[in-house]
C-alpha cells in the first residue's frame, strides 16, 4: 500500500513539473519592442509634420510652399540621424537589460529539465520494482531474461569497443604523435611505442575477458555458480609479470632521462650554452657569448634595467647576449640552463621531447642535439608556417596561455650570421647603471675606511 502511495505521489509531482516545464520556455531571442514603439511614434510625428506642411503650402502660396518643402526636407534630414541614434541606444539599453533575465530563465529551465529527467528515470525504476514484486508475490522467478539480455548486450558491445580503439589509433594517433626533432627524442619515442603496444595488448585481452565472461556466465536457473576462492599460480602470474615489465620500462626511461640531464662536464662545456628564465608571463633568453660561458647572477642585483640580476663584476657576463627567439644550430649539442624568477614554470618543447620544471632559486639543466632544421620540419609536415614553440607546461597564472617563445633551428652558417646581429645584455643603459652602482659602492667603502681611521 505504501509503495503504491509512493509511486502515485511521484506521478503527481512529475505531472506538475511537466506542466511547469511546458510553461517555462527558454528565451533565446527577444523582440526589441521598445525600439519598435519608438520608431512608430517617430513615424507618426513625421506624418503629422508633413500634414501641417501641406496645409501651410495651400494657405501661403507656391513660394511659401517651396520654402516649407525645403525646411521640411531639412528637418527630415536632421531628424533621421537623431532618430536612428535614439533607436540604437534604446535597443542597446533594452538588450543589456534583458540579458540577465534571459540567462536566469534559461538556467532554471534546464535545471527543471534535469530534475524532470531524473524523476522520470526514478518513476520507471519504481514501476519496474513494483512489477518484480508482484511477480514474486505470485511465485514467479523474474530477472533471468534480463540477465540474459545484459549478457548479450555485453557480447554485442565487445566488437564495437574494439573497433573504437582501432579507429582512435588510426585517426587520432597521427594528431598526438609525430616524429621527434632531437636525437634523444628517438629513444623516448621507442619507449613510448613499446609502452603503447603493451598497454594496448593488455587492454584488448582484459576487455575480451570482461565482456566474454559477462556473456558466458550470465544468470540462469539451469546452472549453479562455482565458488573459486584462491589460486596461488594466478596470483603469482599477474603480480610478477606486470612488475617485471614495469621495472624494465621505468629503468629504460630513467637512463634515457639521465642521458640529457646528467652528462659529463666536458660535454657540457663543449655544447652551446643557453639560459632560459621564466617569469609571469614570458621567457628571457641569454646566450653565453663569445666565451660560451654564462655569467653569474644574484637576485640582490635585480633592477628594472637589470631584470635578471646579472653580476657584471664577473667578466664572463660582459659578452652575454640577449635574444628575442631561441635560435640553435642543427646537429650541434645545446646545453640549456632553466630558471624561474617568481613561481613554478615548466620548459616544454613537444617536438624536442623535452619538459623540465623551471624552479625559483634552483637551476635545472638538459642537453639536446637537434636533428632537423625548421625548414626541414616544414617540408616533412607539408606546412610552410610550422614553427617549433617553447611552451609553459605549468599553470602559472592568468597569462599562462600566452607564455610562448619561438624556437628556430638553422644551419651553422645561418646561426653564426644571426649571432653577429644580436645585442649584449651589458648595453649602454646597463653600463650607466653599473657605473653609478660602482661609484656609490666605492664612496661607501671610502667613508667606512675614514670612520675606522677616526675611531
């Protein structure tokens, strides 16, 4: 009895919500009634003016009629722009005023629709429960047919699922995976392909077992389920085999990563030295200059002119080069030093297979050798506008999306020509500031020495 009352009340509530749903139609476009009314009034006023002008013509004669016509035309010309601007302003004001109401109406409409759908699903479920309960009260066993139907649905879904996996690899694989543009990237790609093959095999086998067992062992009155509590052999297989495979993959990735982050000092010195510093929301690039050595930095020396805090008392910093883009020669080793000035950033060039955090106060390093110039990669991709792009892979604030820097790979001759056109960090403004700082420091030192002597 209670169950019937519950279902009955649910039906009444669903009917009420349905009526409200029909009444609350979402408003996607509104007629500018205010603008129409204003235009109508202005048209009537214009017609009245015309009638009065006609009456004046009849009373005053032809000459006066001509003057009245010219005056009327002038009034129309001068009135038309004002009327248009007034109409546009009124329409804009009406539109702005109607937007909040429209948003709220649509929100409550879809909220009501969601509640109504949930209620319908609940009512259908309750009806099914009532039907099952009445069948059991009559001594009938229900559910076996539904279990069988579920099993067949699983069996039908299996080939659809496997085809979906195949379709995703064929159509999306080329979008998410392209040839690496660095030497170490080839090794990373090999590891990625091996991992993808292994996980795909596991995915297919486990889902064949999952869907197949759901069909084969669907509920039936003709057989009894077998309780299978434990099997040591199976436990060992699905513990040892995945552990061994993962160990090989992790160690391979570890040694590949060390090959670009932990290299001998001699190789570091022979590589092109580039420092990249991230801050909200840009990258600052500094080259080692003629001596290929990046000068020291001290955050205490940071000023609006010396934004990196470069210590120009270090002679190796005097020829450091400021670059707008990152330009590197193909086939030559490049050693990057990555820093951050404010928050955590991440240095990421997808085609180079490089991603490393830029941590404030803790420089990070990696070592790469580019394989293809920008022009060669454009030919490979058949895209004349393609460029390597340095991205930030850590959400670092509101302008994170715009934290990009072009990376250009060129021949060695082109690189030398480009390098000769770049400017130094130690430019005229920096030299002037450095000179004033040194003079101030010298005066302070002299005053200190005099104070010591007087005491």
